[in-house]
C-alpha cells in the first residue's frame, strides 16, 4: 500500500494516473459503461403508467398494426383475390442441392418407395377386382336360377337385392329419400313436417 501511495505521489501531476470526477460519478450509477448518463437509454415505463397495454412494449417508431375486425379498405372479394394471387404466383422453392453420392442415394430410395407403393396399389386393385368379380358371378348365378316352388327365374336375385332389415326396420337408404333430379327441389325444406 505504501509503494502504491508513493508512486501516486511521485506521478501525481500526470493525468494518466488521476481519475476524473465524472468517471467516478458514472461508474457509481452505470457500471461497465462508457456512455454518459445523459445519453443513456431510459428504463421502460411500467404497463400501468404512460402508454397502456401492448403498445408500451414497442418503441414509438414501430408502425401500429391494424386491429382485427376493423375495415382495411378492401372488399371481401378483393381480399380473397389478393390472397389467391399471393399464393398462386409465389416463386417455386429452389431445387435440392446435393452431392453426387447423396443424390444417388436419394434417387434410389425414392425409386424403391415408388416401386413399393405401385406393388401395394396393384395388389389392392387385384384383390378388389377379385371380390367384385365374385359378387358379379354370385348375382349372375342368382339371376339365372329358378326360384323355389312356382317362383320364376330371377326371383332369388330380386329378393337378395331388396335389402330388407339393412336400414333398421322400415327405413330406406338416404339416396331414396327424394327422387334424384338434375335441379334442386321447388321447396327446399318442409318446415311444416312433424314426426
């Protein structure tokens, strides 16, 4: 300590060892800062004081967003057209950039997956074709066979196609609820109907 005081006394006139008063004042209030206190940023105000709500979180230079539900000056159809244009004419993503070996691996895996999916589709198609052919053969056999007793040819086929009891008793399929037509009904809904 004595040596430090003697060195300070010896070189007391030099400005290198003397500490200016402003530095000590700043370091007391703002440690590790070289900016003067006048230029320092102000601490944000609490949400209850000054600006209110979410606006207090942002700087004044940030443009305000339009609140939802407020009119933007565009009609609904104009907004839809703008959205469609943005989505339809956006530029395509850049192509994948791969080295030769990685591209070869990618292509091999892709082709193997395509072959596997094609085999799956072919097997599924073959199974469904087999089932459909079996049903067609059974219906054809019923249509050509004689019915019991005095019932004529095709009786068993007609009975099989009736589907009694399939739709819970007296119910009918929804397709038969109204006659199938090209245009909508004159009266779309019967409000007077009661069970």
